[in-house]
C-alpha cells in the first residue's frame, strides 16, 4: 500500500483506485465499517505497510474490560452507512406496487445483483439482471420496448455506467433509447450526481440502497406517483 494512501484507508469511500472503471470490486466502505465497529467496543485499528507490493498489516486492539452499553458513534461514520435490514413497505399505500413493470438491472457484483433482484421482485416487478454494459446493450437491442426502467451501477470494469448510458442514448430504436434510467452508485457526491444527470440518467441514488426510497423513485419515473 502506498504511503500516500495509508493515512486515509479507514475513511469512507477511500480507495486506492477510485475510478469508475476499476477492475477490482469494493466501495471503500469496508475498512470504515471495521473502524466504526472496533471503536464501538473501545478498541483501535491501524494499518501498516512498507509500500506497494510489500503487503499490508492491519492491527486490531480490543480492551479486556467491559464497555458501557451506550457509546456515541464516531462522527466520521454515522450508523446509517451500514447496510440496514430491508424494510418492507408499511402498507399505508398498498396501491404503490411495481407490478406490471419490467426492470433491467446492471451490476458486476453478484451480491448487489441478487439484492436488487430480491428487493424489486418483492415489490412485484419483473427483473432481468445482467453483469455488464455489453450485456445491457444486447438486452435492450434484442428486446426493444420490453423494459420500463434501467438501473445500473456506475463503477464497473471495462465499460462503466457513464459509458453505458451514453450508448443507450445513442441506440437507433427509440423505445430503448428513451428508457428512463437510474444511476445506483457509491459515488455519492453532488458532483457525481450532476455527472450522472449530464450523462443521460434521470436520477441518481447513492448506496447503500434504502428499499422504500428506491420504490418511490421508480414509481416517480414510471409516472405512478409524482414527486412532492
């Protein structure tokens, strides 16, 4: 690990390679969550490395004494960044369903694809998942007009989400070219949101995904509810 990166490895979304087309997976949250959990138990965690290609040692220390039950989380990592249990829609609006919608979801990570598919199918949608921009373009080309919505990760190897949406907006078949699209990504800054909109997405949703927020976003794009 490089000396420049070493002091920052426990910060949120910090990555050695933060480009959206990087070949290695990861959001840059893992070590931040580690430090959060360790410090909740009154411990410390540190990383040591002699440089790139020479390995990295992460040292975790935990106290033997009992800690109080209530501990204030460190300010750099609020508990909300941890993956929450999937909440179910509370039934106050039973008509808000994704039934009748066919959604194309693109993500190179199997866990994220499975989560997305389970979440959307639980709301009644038909979901087709693919692993790359190439597969997404093939699906939209082979079945024009089949999909009501495109959901895609931004950080994917070879061809990222920005490249994908530009290819989609250049398709010859209007039904595929005009598909509403949401960028779902760990790149959560206002600059990244603006980049997503300028590239051709209608909306930008930061990870980790909150299921009700995703539901309402899809309903808004599909015209079933309006934003207030």
